[in-house]
C-alpha cells in the first residue's frame, strides 16, 4: 500500500497515518510505456485524478499528499486548460503503489507526469503556485522520508508494527519507481526550480493572501 495523505507534518499525525497505512519504498526501475495523455479521463471534481479505459487503476498528477494538500484552489481549471492546449501531450508513469482504505478493495495508483515537448503540466502546477513542490515527490521518496521520521522514539511501537507488516508484504504490493533514479532526479530539479520561481513571484499559495493558510500547513 502507499501513503496518500499529507507528507511529514507532525509526529502525532505520523503515528496516526502509519497505524492505518502500510508504507514501503524500495527504488525499483521498470520500463514503462509512455502513452498519449488524451487516453486519460480526468475527474470532473478533482482533476488531479484520472482514469484510463481498460485499466482499473487510478492515475494521479501528484506523487504524495494527493488526498489532502494546500492548493491555490484553481487546479481543476488549470489542468483542464493545459490539457486542452496541449493535445499531443504524453503521460509518463513515474511510480506506483497499491492504495487501500478501510472497507474498500485495494486499488493500483500510478503517479504520472504529463508532458508536451519541453512543457510539463506537473512543473506548471508548481511554477504557477497552485501546489507546493513537495507534492511532486514520488511515492518512493515521500515514503522513505516519512519512514525516517518514524525513527522518533515516540513512534517506536508504531514503527515495530509497520516493520512486521512490511516483512509480510508481497513484492507485487510494494511501492515501485517506474523510471530510473537519474531520470527522477532530473525531474526533481525541475520541480525545485519551479517552486523557487513561484515563491519569488509570490504566486498562488505563496501569495501574501494565502500566508495564513500556508503557515497552517507548515509551509514557510
């Protein structure tokens, strides 16, 4: 299973998250086929999510925090417009995991980058201040970071339980990176540059108008 809530906030919240979600993040490179972004049907209410005909899984534009994260509240319009003006864009699977919530079947979630030549929807979402760059960390890195946070002595019992669950988990259920680490590192650099530009320009979530909301989410 994979982490699908907020990334690394408070120790108490981490304990809660790990009590209900199993995290494991080995970096595994797999050859994945790039496909036309037009094959994706974006959710009308939450456009960061998409589906693909003949595939029961869920595609998502954010690598972490995709169920709850600070946004500039215009992501749906932005995503739909970007897709409209980039009809030849392609989707590249970055990482994948099995996600489950209590009482629901396990579902495969795939983090994708949408690109058209040098243009990237993921980068644009950060550059325009719609999301913070941290949500573009892939499933592998975000889970590795949280596991590091679990070294806090106050979470020892939770960490022990998770380690037992990890040991019992099948290879097919583990989080996997679907591109090379070098490719991922290059994409990460682009996200970092995009966030720096958004911060400097006080765009979206980095605007003075959203200072209070930003601070409540622990974003400096």
